[in-house]
């Protein structure tokens, strides 16, 4: 697709290795698509279901836990938004890490995130299949997973605007559902909802107080809240295929801030105000169901199952997209098998199929090896998002100074209180790692993720060294530095 003023070059838009029908990705996503992709990334199954364990552990203090982790996510997204607006790239933070630190860093950040997304696709497919099988007893779960994979494989193999439309409507349904939930909750809190009495502060201060299980419970809730925010990064990947990447990512990142506050922190505040934190239903069937049931709303379980199913299918669609674009970007920079870089009609179809097949393989492993291999895979992705965030923060520290010297006009989004804000965020990430070491459940995840990261760093350094030697042999000298696919700062 020829580049025009409406389709500025992106940092990894050079032709990938190997033949391709088109030289670059298309720019088929509109601003409304980007906005909903960012919003849909905030509202996921982690919020609807996973938050129950956090509430059961932390009690009412889960509000503070989500506020703290939400602030950290806002800072990470601000850093990523700064770099992505200055240099839009479908490889997002992987490209930024390569430019700032070196090819090994881009390799590690990119492939670890790809691995995370592919395993997540399998998990989401399993969860969605369980819901549908519950509605249609006797139907095999694997058949539903296969159907979902075929549908989203099709949407991702077609033009990118089809992916954007799917995500737009998926996200719109999630937004409507959670908005209605919050409105109902607020009406109940103020005693306006029929047949309900205002609870006051009873559930916040009674039954053990605001911190019923002490700091240990609060820490468990904090760790649960951190990992519930994963998914926001996809918007910066998608921005490279939008009509106006710079303005698109800037707007999407800025509006993501208040969405975090409203949907996550607001939901937790409404739930623990209305429902006793130790209600067994909160952890067993989810806090949103527990609140609807508490308010006497009929068919609460089926309502939440529909919402959760939409959230899971939306996440499957978005994760296949994100994984394929990350793989294609890595290949375009010489960081993977060239066959995955082939682009047809503006879509990296080989990367889409490879990412989908790997996701479906994870589903099969959940059936074949449910007691060893599958839990091992889950542990390996347990803390990957924290590893990615650290690469983002370190890259932003380095690239901000470089951008201020070389092209300050591209800094349309700026990190707050730089460099102090970035350093504080990095310190918080290290603190979360230390807290994970204290908890037996998260310690195994941290160690498994650490092993995966070390292996990828080793492979990345080996590839970088080999490319450096090849560059020295042919006299180009380009092998050890940033990839030729990554230009200098855009002027």
C-alpha cells in the first residue's frame, strides 16, 4: 500500500524478509476502533471473575489495592504512549526496547509477550467453551474451542478493519453491561433502587474492618489486581494500522486513564459497599454475580455468563491479533523465521495462523496434560506482563532523552514528572516482584517466568552476537546495532 500523508511510516513497516504480496500493513483501523480496543482491553474476564479472589483476600481494602495498581498501569501506559506516539510500530514496546537497549531486548520483550498472548488465547477459549457447554449439556468443550478459533482466525485473516469492527461491537457490549452494573449499584447504595436499603458503611467497616486479613491479605489482593490490568498494551500495537497512528495512540492512551478509574476502582468500590466481602459467592461465582444476586435480580448467573462470554471472545480476538502483529514485527527486524513475515493484502496471514495454532495447542495440552504441562505453561506466563512493563520503563528512560535531542516535536504525549515518575514506577515493579517472592502461589509463577525470560535473553544475545559477526564479515557493521528495519528517530 503506497504511503500517503494519512498513512505515515511506522518503525517496523519495512518489508519483511521473504516475498510478500504487499510491502506493508494497511491502515484500516479508525479512531473509533482504537478507542474501543483500548476500552475493551480494560474490561476483561480478569475484572468480571478474577477480582473475586482479590476481594476474598483483601476485603474492602481491595479498593486501595486496585487504586495503587491502577496508578502503576496508568504510568506504564503513559510511558508506552509517549514512545508509540513518537514512533508508531506494530511491534510497540518490542521495537522501543530494541531501539533503546538493543536487539536482544526487543527479542525478549516481543517473544515473551507473544507467548503470553497465545497461551491466553487458549485459556480464554477454554473458559468460553465451558460457558456454552453449560448452556448446551453434552456438547464437547473442544468442539466449541475449535469453532471459536476458526471464527477469529477468519476475522484476523481478513482485512484489519474486520478485526476492528468485531472489537468495536464486543467492547461496546461490555461497556453497556458494566455501565448498567455501576448505575444499579449506585442506586442501591443510595437506597433509590426499589426493595433495597442503603447499606451505609456497614460492609466497609464491619466484619473485621477495612483490612480484615491484615497486610498479608492486602498484598494478595494487590498482586491479583496488578495482573487483572493486562491487555491495555494491544492498543499501541493496533495504532500502527490506524488511519492516523500518532493522534490515534495519543488519544487512546489519554482516555484509558479515566476508564481505569471508573471501571476497575469504581466496580470494586460498589461491590464491597453492597456485598459482604466474605460472602462465599464472591470468590466462587464472581463478585459481579454476587452483587446482582444480592440485589435480587433474577437470572443473575445467566446475565453474567453472557457478559463473561463476550469478554472472553473479545479477548481471544484481540490476543490473536496482537500476537500475529508482534510476530510479524519481530520477523521484519530479523528476530524470527522469515516465513511468518509474509503479508498478503495487508495482513500477516502466516503469523495469524501460526499464533492461532499455538493457542489451540495450549487448549489440547489442557486436555492431554492437565496435571503437569498445562500448569507449567500457566506459571510461565504468570509474571510476563511485569517483565514487559520493566522493558517499557527502561526504554522510556533512554528514549526520552534521545527524542528530546533529535526530534522533540514528536513528543505529543509526555510521561508525567519525568524522570522521577518513571523511576518510581520501576521501583514499584521491583517491589511487586519482591512481594511475589513472599507468597507461595506467586513464587512459583515468578520463578517460571524468570526461567522463560532468561532463556529468551540468552537466545536474543546469541542472535545478536551472530548478526554482529555476520555484519563484521560483510563489512556492513549493522548486525550488532539496532535492526535495519528500525529507522533513526522520525524527523
